[in-house]
């Protein structure tokens, strides 16, 4: 079904570019996290509401969890991009 959705390259190429931008941003964010001595809090925002999650509330290491989350996101988008590129070559 997805290959039908992107059968027109004019639709596929902008989507692949968007995915590449996400990957680039996440890789840059990952490298910046390495330079931080420690993540002390994370702010979540949505619908005009902001919630700050402080390291003291979470029994897990925010540094490690954010690193894992970002690495997994990079891997997800790289695999998604690779699969779409392979579909477009069929």
C-alpha cells in the first residue's frame, strides 16, 4: 500500500528529504547531548501546556534514556528511508 502511495516520485522525494532532515537534526542533537555534563530536566509542551520533568522525579538516568531514545529514533528513520528508497527502485 505504501508503494502505491509513493508511486509518484514527486511525492516520494520530498518525503525522503523530510526524513533526512529529521535524521540530521537528531544526529546533531545527539552530538550536543554528549557535550552536556548532565541532563537535569526535560520540558514537554503541548496544547499550551508545559510540563517540566526533573531528574529527581525519575528513577532512571535522563542522560542515558535520552541518548537511547535519540539513537533509536535515528535508527528508525534511517531504516524507514532505506526501505522507501528500495521500494522506489522496484
